[in-house]
């Protein structure tokens, strides 16, 4: 019985590892064909600030759902959210966008609320807290500064003239007169006021006794009221004299404090003048347009930096193919760096070998630059240790790809008289799992044959999601 070659063993090992990785991805990551039970709700934002599909939804910091779809409706962002089964949201639930750090990943934070009825499948969360935009905040600050300038100008116009100062002084004097008179009246006539209150109490008691027992005459009540009136007439002149005395004392106190009021008015005038000239911190905020421009430029720089980081994407691909001629397994590992949607770089390692070759089996390397225009991409660079070119045509919203590669123009392969040409089709049957098939080395009769394979492709966001859901193991 023929023993399995080393390359075939390595190929079987690679296939087993890929199957284990695929199982872990489907088991832990919950891909599209493993549908979790739950219900759909919608949220609308003016600005989603970097949220993406498959972003986590959290309640009190705990994962409670996922954003399934993001779209536009009437100029605002429409988020389709799938909540986990068992999570109840009430009619006053609210949603806001938060970040795990200063430049960390964004996630959607939801507060469940408490007012019934509960939200059902297809309902909308109406309470939304939008992210504060830095430009809007700076404009609001500028408006506040302008309003403060207007207020200071108005105060200066209202209090700066001699007529306004005299009117303010008269108002303070009148208010002081009234306050002092009331205080003096209450202090001097305390006993009289108590007698008045006693009489009122007697009247109330008499009326109550008349209702309950009908024994107290109405005449006694009228007599008490007459006695109260007579007492008030007797004490009237003395009350007026007390009020006049208090007024004179209050006027004298205001005259003594007139210099202090004048100094306070002058201080207000000086402050308004400095603000109007642009002196001090408040004056600079009101007058200096460069401050607003500096803050605006800083905000634009931060926005460009964050946008560049968000655009950069990284893909990792594992693939194993079975070649009908020679009968062997070929393994691939690629890292794709994509700074822009129309440009990306491919770095890869390929495990190759043929049974008839007497040379030692080696690992071959691939490094290509690719430029994409609409649904077509052209590649050039190093292909399996030799110069090569290639092209891809994408279809069905990038789920499928027709690919062509040409390399080994110097015919270094054993028994080859023409370059190595490979044509095939890759198609994603799930989000991260694809199958591959085609014809290999079609220009060289000796090695011409077909191939079929399977592969996995992950984006950096998939790895963050995968590792974020794997439970941590304590080493204590």
C-alpha cells in the first residue's frame, strides 16, 4: 500500500484546521445562517458617527442585540436593530451612540425605560440622544459670546448715564424706605398686633360657638368688632408718626452709602469697556475671530484622522485546494491591506510541491498590488516567487469572483514550456466561507488539470467580534 506523502499529510492537516476554524466561527460568532431568536426595532439618527453593521447593541454595558442594517431615509440614518429574545423595551426607551474609549469602537447604548406598553417587532425607539458636534458647539459658544457682548452693551447704555444712575438711586431709596417702615411698624406695635389677633380669635370662637351651641348672641360679636375699630382709631396717629420716623432713618442710611453705589456702577462700566475692546479672556472670546478658526481647524484635523483610520480595512484568508494534476493539496495564507476601496495590497504564503519533483519542497511567497475600477481589478507583483499578473471580475455584490493569474514567464517549473496560467471562480456561500474551482496550468500539457477548494476570509472587525465573544479563562 502506498504511503501518504508529506505534502498530502500537511494538506489534510490544513483542511482539518480550516474546518475547526469554520466550526468555531459559526459556533461562537453566530453567522447569518445561525439565526438568533429576537425581534426588530428601528432607530433614526441625524449622524451615526462611525457605527457599522454588526455593531453591538448594549444595555447597561451588557450585549443585548446587534445592528443588522444601516440605511438612509429622508436624509437621516435608519438603523435596523435585532434585539435578543427576552429583552423588553418600553415606550420611553432611549438610544445613544457611545465609545469604549477616546478613539475606541462605537456601540449603540439603549436604556429600556419603564412606561408601558412594551415595544414590539417593527416598532421605533423615539427617544434619541444625538452626538454633540464640535462645530455646532463652537458656533453656540460664539453666539453666547455675542449675546454677552450685547448684554454688556445694554447694561452700559442703561446704567451709564447720569439720569439712569439717579433713577436707580431713587428706586433703592424707595425700597429701603418701605422695608424700614414695615420693620419699625411690626417692632413698635407688637402688643397692639397681638391684641388685634386676640380679637380675631374671639370673633372666630364666637361664630363657631354660635353654629355648634346657638348660645352666643350676635350682638356680642358686633360689640367686639366695634371695640377693635375704636382701638385702631386711638392708635392711628402714633402709627403714622412711627412710619415717618423710619422713613427719615432709611433716607439717612442711603445717603451714607451713596459712594459705594457709585463705585459699583463705575466698576460695571469698566468691565463692559474691556469686553468691548477685546481685553481679557472673555473679551478675546467675543472679539477674536482667530480663536474660532483655530478650534475649527483642530476639529477638521481630528475628523480627517479618524476618517482615515475608519477607511483602512484588513482581510485574512485561509484556503486549501486539491489539484487533480498532480494529485496534491495546495495551501494558501493571504493578508490583504486595503487603505482605500479602489486600492489594496496582497501578501501571502503558499505551500507547494509535486510528487515527481526531486527538489526539496519549499514555501513560496506572493506580494501583489491591486487597483480596482468598478467591478474589475488588476493585480501585478510577485506570484509564488516569480513575477506575475492577474485580474478579477466581481459579480453579485462581490459574493462571486472570476479570477485569472499568469506567472512563471521564465518556465522554471519542471517540464513547463509556457507560463503558468490559472483560471477559476470563487464564490461565498456564507459571509466568511467560500468555495473555489477552476483550471490550473492550462498552457502546459504535462501539468494541466483542474482544482477545487474551500477557504475562509475574515476582516479585522470579524476578529474583534470573535475574540470579544470568547469567554476569558482565569489563570488564578
